[in-house]
C-alpha cells in the first residue's frame, strides 16, 4: 500500500494525456497556394517548376497530362513540403510524387499510365 501511494504521488494526474500528445514535425505549407497549384495545367506547372525549382524541373516526367517526380530514396521534410506546396501528392503504389495538372481522378487505374498515354522528361524537350 505504501508503494502504491508513492507511485500515484510521483505520477502526474494527466499522465495518460501527456503520453498521447505528439508534436507535428511536418513543415508548414501554404495550403491556399497548394490548391491553386493543383489546378495548373501541364504547361503552366512546368513553367513554374522551371522558374522556382529547376532541380525538380530536371526530374519532371510528363505522363499523359500529369507530371511525376521520382527520387532514388526518401527525401527530407523540406523537399516534400516544397513538392506538396507545388501541388504534388505522394503515390505510394508508384513510389512517385504526382501532380494531376487539373485532371483529377476519383480512383487509381490498374494499368501503367506510361504505356497508355506515353511519357517524356520535360528537360529533354525543353532544357532548363
């Protein structure tokens, strides 16, 4: 009984609440800008990438009307925040950052879009 009293006195009354509090380590993004950027068509997005983030423009692959960006490994939070603010979202199935360029879909497709719609790297067509 004596040990129980010491334990209760040593434990804060809101210990359960404190242990469930988590800090958000994601970088903050401008969500209004993200929404506006998601509506950009392919050409306007490529112009934005070329002007603001030339390193992303070099990696940009146009698949149909969408733009995909792939990396070899996981990127730091600062990079993913910039991609997110530019309007990209992560596609876990394809391991790619994708931008719909105003062409939104309700569900994913079962085929490889590269085969159906074709693809090219923007920097190969129009070098930065």
